[in-house]
């Protein structure tokens, strides 16, 4: 009985520590968005159905991220991943509510729709930060071990998650559209080439922690980097659509904006493969 009580207390303490770390990760990873004026505006300017689509589409992504990098490596499996996803979303909403209230963004007399919209946009990034906290803020303690090697679809999924995280930080800003407007076709092609090269080099060449070894660099480029960049472009298009950046623009302007947003997205995709 004494051993059982001690074990339960140890588990409760470990979970409390993981939860505190999740709040820290949500704040650390979500702070750039929490202090971005465009995110405050889009919270009440975007249509409710667009916000609902954004949240529903984020749920499977958060579930997959929880599976590969949940709060604790000692709790694995789909059931624990689902629980971690729900907890991470709650952490994201609570962190966003507390931070936006502290910053004076949430107004007590604001319509519920406005408050809900502002929190939904912020909570997804906070939830991603909460899920990554166990991996990145664990200080090497014994509960956080090395995750199983992801399968090929898992590797592609991690790139999508990383691309989404950085794209969310950039897409709301007017600078994305301004940069796309100023770029010539030569700039667009050069930026695509730079994105591909950096995305590949960060994972295979420059010696970062978590770098993957591959004895056939061209095969790795064709098998991982090219499909990964295609997914990054799709993520960029989706995020631009969520924030209403595709309406009223022609095909050429939309493609230019996709390529611009895919530059940070490609770096996020590479970082996700290294960090998770």
C-alpha cells in the first residue's frame, strides 16, 4: 500500500510538472502571435465558419503531434495522444485568455463572438507549443526519452506541423502580401530555390543536433525535401485562405504569396524534423 501511494504521488507530481511545462511551452511558442496586432483583428473580422474550419483542421494535426511528441514519452499510444491533444487545447485556450487579458486585448464588454474568435486563433499555436514543451523544455529528465523513429508519412506530417507553426506567425501580417507584390518572377524562382536548399541543408548538411545521416543525398532530396516543400506550399495556401489573403487576388499573386510564406514554412518544416 505504501509503495502504491508513493508511486501514485510520483505519477501525480510528474504529471503536474508536465502540465506546468506545457503552460510554459504554450506561452513561449505562442508569445509572438499573442503580441501581434493582426491576430487580434482577425479574431473578430474572420467569419465564424472560417474559424470553425481552422479549428477542425487543426485537431488531427495536434493529435499527430501529440502522438510523436506528447507531454511524456512514458505515455504512448493513440489513447494518450488523444488525451494530450485535449489537454493541450485547454492549455492553449487558458494561456491565450490569461495573456490577452493581461495585455488588455480582451475586453470585458466585447461580444462573445469576438472573444471566442481571438482565443481560437491563438489557442492552436499555444497547443502546439504545449505539446512540444515536453520534448524541448524537459532538461533531459528521465521521463522524456527518445521517440520512436517516425515512418515516412510521419516524417511528412512533422514537416506539415512545423510549416504550419511558422506560417501562422507570418501569414496574418501585411508584409507577406507586400513582399509578394514587390517580387519579380526571378525573385520568386530564386526564393523557391533558396527554400529548397535551406530546407535540405538544415536536415542533412550543417550539423545541427538531430541532423539525419543519409548516404544518398540526391535520393533524400527527391524522397523527402521535394515532397516536403510541396506540402509546405499547400500549408501556405491554406493559411493564406484562413486569413482571407486569397480573396480578390489573381492566380499569379496568390502563387507569389504562397512562395513568400513557404520560405519561413520550409524552415519550420526542417526544424520540426530536427526537434521532434
